[in-house]
C-alpha cells in the first residue's frame, strides 16, 4: 500500500469511532448492553478506548442496570442493544425508567431506512424510533456522522433535564459504517454544558408553603424517590429537624433520613395519612401508591403542598393548594432560608399521638418477627435480614416480589439515601438482577438482593453476568414455591399445577454453583444469618435458597384490593 493510501486511511474515521469519542467527551465511562448486528464493533471500540462494557444475557436487564445507574448518579445510564427484538427487549426497561424518572439512554442499532420505510423486509426490520416515542421521554435518530455529537447531546439533555426519564437514540447500520474526515469529525465533538439547569421556584410559592405549614396543627412531609434522586439530603434533613415535622418515606426514599430517626412516621403510616391536615409532598406523586390522595386512607380535608419539577403533575389527582414548581434542591434551599422569617413549630400533641401509634404497631410487628416457625415464614426470615442490614448499614438493598417486596419494605430499616432500590412506580417484576448489577458497578459496594422466587425468574440468568464480572452481590431467594404462595390447587382437578404454583423443591442455589458462585441452602434462621453474613463479607457472587412455608403469603401482597372483584363463585 502506498504512503498516500496510508495517509488517507489515517485521516478518516467512521460513525462507530466517532460515537465512542462523543461518549468520552461527555464522560460516559460505562455501557450496559448485549451485542450483535450492527453494534458489536461499537462495543469493542468503546472498550478499546477505556469505556467499561458490561455484557448481559438479556437486554431488559441491561436497560434496568443503566436506569438504576442513572438514578444513583444523576447522569444518564447507557444501554446498548441490537435492532428489532433486542430493541424491544430493552424498551421495557426504557419505559420503566421514564415512569420512574430515571435518566437513561437506550442506543439501538437499526436496519436500512430505505427498506424499512417501504416495508420491503430487511433483516430485523422495525421502525424503532416511532415505536419508542410512545414509551420514552424523547426519541431521536442519527443519520449522518457529523450529527453524532448533536444527537448524543440532545439525548443527554432530554434524559436529565426537568423530570428525568428514558430517551431512545437510533443509530442506523449505515451511520455506524459511514466514513468521515477525522479532522472534520473532531470539530463536531463537544461536551454538554449544564444538561439539567436549575429551576428556581417562585418566592411567593415558598412563602405560601411556609405560612400554611406554620398554621397547621398536624403537618406531615411525604418523601418520594424524587427527593432521594435530587441528592438534597442535607437540606431536607435540616428543614425537617428545624421544623420538627414528622415525615413518611415512600419505598425508595427510605434512608433519606435514617429509618430510626425519631421523626420517621413509617410505623404510623395509616394514622398520619388519615389525620394529617397539611401534607407537603417532596418528590412524591399522588398516584396509586398513595391511593391518589383519596378515599378511606386520607383525611378528606387535607391541604397539599407539592414540590415538583413538572408543572403538569400538579393537580393530577387532588387540588394542590401550594404548588412549588422547581427542582427540589433549589426549593429546599429557599424553604430552609425562609425559616428565618417564618417559624414553624410542630404541635407536641401531634408528635405524641404518632409516637403512641408507632409503639403499638412496632409491638405487633415484633411479635410477628419473634414467632419461630418451621419452615420459616416471611417475617421470621426477614428478622434475620433486618439484623444483618442493621450490622451492615452502608449496604445497597435491591428488593422485588409481592409479599417479599411489601414485607421487606416494612421490616428492614435503611440508614443512608439511595440504598433501597425496588420495583418503583409500576411495581414491576424483573428489575432485580439488573438493578443489582447496575448498583454494584456504579457504587463498588456490596449489594444484597432480596427476591421472591417468582420475581427472580424474570432475570435470573443474569447470575452468570454477576459471576463473569465477579460482582459483590448476595442474592436471597424467598422460595415458597409459588407466585404469592405455593399451596394453591388446580381448580379443574387435573395434574397440571395451579396458575400460581412454582417448584417448592427447586434448589436455586445450584444455579450459581454452575457459574462458579457460592451457593447456600437455608432452612433455619441460623443458617440464613450465617449465609447472608458470609456472602456479604466475602464480596463474591453468592446465592441463598431460603426455604419458607408454601402456605405463607397473601394474594398480590399488600395490593390485593387491586384484583378485580367478582360475585361469581369458582
């Protein structure tokens, strides 16, 4: 080859390399994905350039890992998939990220546009961008290499600004292979500046909020995962402690202030919702998780203050008397400083009522936890989980299931912000292994995943990923042999199991043994405590099959009321 030809090759680049350079320019250091046509070389080039690539067994888990990384860092997690079916597999995680407000970008390869648009039958033909629009906060396609940096910038801004969410970025096969002059390509690269600018609430709304709280006899602050995402931890703590207002954390807001904080009203949830006369929502929505702010669980005369980045969320279910529209950190800064002029002191009688109710409910819970059964049930097994977490307070807890989710949330205390990662707004199953891997990669700390046996099945093959990357993840599977419980019968009398029955005899611990991880089978509390402790402290992939009674658990966990009602006897 002549010198002229060599010089020509040295002076060109292609779409794949340019996209990797755009990643680096924007400090994207990790990609979660599953490779194949047309993105395999893109992953290789990213790895070559020092970007960590974490390869999964299913795109949905890769997307969940990217989403939880975004939640923990406030920077969009990146999920890379192939076209059509791979894109669709990742789309579930993308939609879940959008609903939960997690910043994430799914980048998928796609086939020839000209053939797709005429529906002529290309390899994995699908109009991916238009499919994604219904499920993502935004969707873009990059067609020209000179637009790669702009396309990535638009995705980053859309994913992180306002209420965060999932963004789809379509990269065609033609784009990835396209050639461009290297010098010209480098001129297109840039770093996105201030992708999520502050949104300052009006001073009037701050004053109104403080005045309403100052007049309230029974105020309550309700913390949502948006409050945890904001990382305004110190400001929220300062505001609550200066005012003395009790607070109720939603599931993923547990640990924003320690669950054993004296103002935490989690153990008196029913009482505070039913009796509070003013509720300040911080990063929480009045959706189904809060009965839409209506009905028997709520004081019908309650007045609402809502700290919310998205004005469209205001008045979504109940009239909001004081909307404070802005980012939570800016809002909390102004609320804390406003306390210098408007003093708030919570009525001691309200605090005492809450304390009395907490004592009663804690006593009831203690009785459940201390009751010894053989086999174990949810509560006495979770007593052990609680004890281990209490002695490893900095651990990340991933949790999914029905009863496994609900009971763990009620029993196990969290001590630091953003340490509890669970099903979130949709209450979906299948987030477990993806969230565990994403949290382990992002934090570098030990992860404890408490899984229902049914929930684990959605993403269980990712234990191979966990072992391949030698991640410090300990998985506990609450095995009661069923969806909800394992003792249901086939109403038709046949030999097939019932629709909710799984294998109670399954030895899930054997699965991780196949991949070189550490297995345990726990049938007693002592065995369970020993296994969890050793798993966490070993910093090695560990899976514990925790055998519990097939008759323990309720239909749909704590949301049985959402099942359709029928007067027909079966």
